[in-house]
């Protein structure tokens, strides 16, 4: 119970610090922020730094707790490895489905990195196909769960 109080105080402190930094940005005039580097450094930079370090802390905590859970329960390691293998297979399928054709902008010029055969272009296409595959699988399970819920009712 005491750890919940400490955690709530910690969360409240982070929220208050973030709110203060956010309010400081709105207290300045928009044009002054856009034109004055000193104002940008004194008002916007602390908010960005705070957000960056908060993000890093969240990622580190999530990774450490994930590894801690795996260490405490080795059966989860098998499940995790199987899941990573399945995701790797889907990524390989998406990579082979992607093309590396030329990417043009609205003016008809070739985008930087969008040249034919570019690895960046190919990986972007693979990422799009990967999202489509995973979204399709999620949609199928969503509909399946919806139908199961309707049948049980």
C-alpha cells in the first residue's frame, strides 16, 4: 500500500513538471518563440528534454520489466521466441511482397531515397505491407471475437 502512495506521488510530480513546462510555452507570444532562439532555448528546449528523458525512462522500464518477467517465468521465453519467429516470418513475407519502384513527388520528380532499387524504398514498402498483414490478422480476430460474443449472448 505504501508503494502505491509513493508511485502516485511520483506520477503526480511528473505530471506537474510537465504541466508547468507546457504552460510556460503558452505564456510566450507565438512570434517571439518563432523568432528568438534564446526564448526557444529557455522555454521549448526544457519541455523537449523532459519529454525525451521521460520517453527513455519508459522504454528502459518496459524492457527491464519484460526481461524480469521472462527470467521469473521461463515458459514465457518459449512463447516469446515463437511469437518473434512468427513476426519474423510475416516480415520476410512483407519484404518479398514489397517492390522498389521509383517514388515520385507531386511535381513528378523522384523523391530522395526513392530511386528504383533503393533499399530505403524497399524497406518502406516492406513496412507498409507488414502493417497491412498485421492489421488484416488483427481485423480477422476482432471480427471472430465479435461473432463469438454475439453467439454467446
